[in-house]
């Protein structure tokens, strides 16, 4: 489980760091890095790890998990606000994109890095939704992981052969 989570974490962090550096060096935004930016950062990373745990749970049930993980990771990167803001999508796609891990986190991080703080993120509703999304996804992922692990043990899928 830890190996899969680490691989998914690295796979997601490398493009995020490259894009942040390219954006930061190319456009020179006036980010105000304050301690309150750590809250949405921690929630976004936890949300992404919840996604990774859910993919880990699916590893125990699906034989071709590599392709599934790749498709989901690309969807998270594209629809999660890493390449373009979620608000630029058509309205229907924007609504669906808000359920993608990291989408709300990117919005709250943008709010805090713009200097408006956590109060503004709470007032516009993105921070409460990020918190709810993180709790729900991590809870769902944990329950799914425990269920698939128990089922794999019962079926003998984890026994040495």
C-alpha cells in the first residue's frame, strides 16, 4: 500500500512542481506565501493521497490497474486545475471538475497565495467544500481499501503461492 501511494504521490508531485516552477519563472506572479497557505496545501495533499489510496484499493480487484490509474491521474491533472483554471471550463464540465481531487485545493491555494487569506476562501465556500471533499474521499478510500483487502484475503489473493 505504501509503495503504491508513494508512486502515485511522486507521479502527481513531479508535474505539479514543474508546472509551478514554469509558471512562477515565466509569469512572475506576486504570490504572498503566508502560513495560512499550509492549510489548503495539507488538505490538497491529503485529498490526493485519498485518491491514491482508492487506486490502491482498486489494485486488489482489477488486473489491469495500470491503465485505470493512468486514465484517472490524467483526468485529475487536466480537470483538477493544474493546467487551466476550472472556471474556464463550460458550466457542466466545471461542475463535474469540482469533484476531482485537487480542483478545490488549487482554488483555495490560489486564494491564499493571492493574499486574500483563509477567511476569503471560507466565505466563498471553497475551503468548506475542500474540507468536506477531503474527509469524504479519504473515508471512502479507507473503507474501500479495507473491504478489498478483506475480500482478497478471503479469496486467497494475498497468500503466497
